[in-house]
């Protein structure tokens, strides 16, 4: 196993297990720092959108045009980009709205004023949220892994952006499970395990996709990854950031993420 593959697996593990950070915040913080979360989610979206459109999409198009010519390569790049969006949209479509991990949760939701009693509906909600996060994290793991194999610096940026957006998802799992069981360990374990779908996605990419990896396959995967990340940013990160803070923090974060990503990419020219 090459050094790049090991690094790629470590990045996906780091990104996925950030759901556990959300659990720890829910258990030990007294209040939710909504301005910070709004800025952080906007920042994550800015990183994802900028790197998708300026770096990943362009690399995919260059690879496909080099193999298929201007017309064929350009069409396949655009088709793969929107296919990635369609994939993640379908995943969202089949997740029950009440179990969607992107429903807004705060640390304050952990403060139970009375005795917790066994609540199967809340437990079911927490389990479904964990499953939903796992389903979401699977293609994100492929994205992080493929990006890191091509460019470790790019993969690291994507891993950090995904890790940030996994933090609120950890809270979304922990809150209902804790309310249902009054068991912090069980709530933490479930949210922690849901993040393991990220390295599982990386393992899928390594075992299934890498043996067939050539310029065409790479270009298709990269274009789809760009579509997935743009969709996640527009459909999940920015709306969540706006709900956490009604002011302009999410937009400031978005611009900050783009600026930082632009500078980091320019430094590697």
C-alpha cells in the first residue's frame, strides 16, 4: 500500500469521526455557539464550492478532454458533474424528513429538565439519523479518498471541510438517542460509528474503483465529486448555517473559506 493511499485513508477517517466531536460538544458545552457554527458551516461550504469549481471540475475536464477530445470530454465532464448532484439528491430524497441528520439541533437540546424515560420514537429517530449520516458519508469518503490520491493538499482541504460539516450531524444523532436512553455513552457511540461510513467509502474506492483507474474513470469520478460537494454546500451547509445565525456570519464564513482555499491553491502553483 503506497504512502498516498495510507494518507487518503487517514484523511477520510479524520473527516468521518468528526461526528464524535459533535457528540462531545452536546455533552460538555453549556450552550451552542451559534455564531461560530454558522461561520464554520459557511466556511466549509466556501471551501467546497471554490475547490469544486476552480480545481476539481477543471482537473476532471482536462483529463477527459485529453482522452476524448474537446466536445466529448466537455460533455462527459458536465454530465458527470450533474450525475453527482443527482446521486446525493436521491439519497436525500429517500431519507425520511423527521430522521434527516440536517435537522437543526443545539447543545441546549441535551438539557433535560426531568427524568428521561424510555422513548422508542426518539431512539428510532437517532438510529435513522445515524444511518442517514452513514449514507451521506459514503460518497464523501469516496470524494476525500479520490482527491487525496490525486493531490494530498487538495484532499486535506476537502477532509477539513467535510469534518466541519460533520460536527452538527454528530449533535443530531446524540440529542434524540440521549433523550431516549439517558445514556451518554450509547449516544456518543452511535454518532461516532456513523462517521465510519467515510472510511468505508474510501475502502470501496480503493478496492472497486482504483483497479480501473485511468484518465477517463478519474475524470468521471472527479467531476461527480465536484457535483456532490456543490450540492451538499447549497442544500445542506448554507441553509444550516443560516438557521444557526440569522445575521451575516454564514456569508462571512463562505467568503473566508473561498479566500483561504484560493490562497492555499495559489501557494502550490
